[in-house]
C-alpha cells in the first residue's frame, strides 16, 4: 500500500473523534443512499416486467405503467443532475 505521509519527516495529522465520527456518518449515508437507489431500480424493473406481462390482457394498465416509468425516469434524471451540479459548486444548496 502506498503511504500518503512520510512519518519520518513530518508528524502525521491529528485525528479527532469528531472528524472520525463525521467520516463514519458520511460513509453510512453513502451506503444508505446506494441501497435506496438500488431498491428504486428494482421496483422500476418490477413495473416494467408487470407491464410486459399484462400488455395483452390489460393494455390500459401497461400504458399507465409506461407513463409512470417515463415520469420516474425524468424525475430521477433531474435529481441526479441537480446533485451532481451542487456537488461541483455550480448550484448553491
């Protein structure tokens, strides 16, 4: 593993409990966000499969599922763009 700090030349930065807890909270939030995103993708996949299965029996249901998928995809895309731009510093949050 590549060393970031030269411990013989300089003293390593001091770590405080507050900094460590903040990093732990950040990692936990990232993990929770990833689980939420994967869960929503699985739900959308289930909606796609149900729309395909019921397309011959209930075409109105399939049409409504397709409309919902379009709206959910557009909304998700807008949220992704907003979060990416706010992280880059373009949009103040």
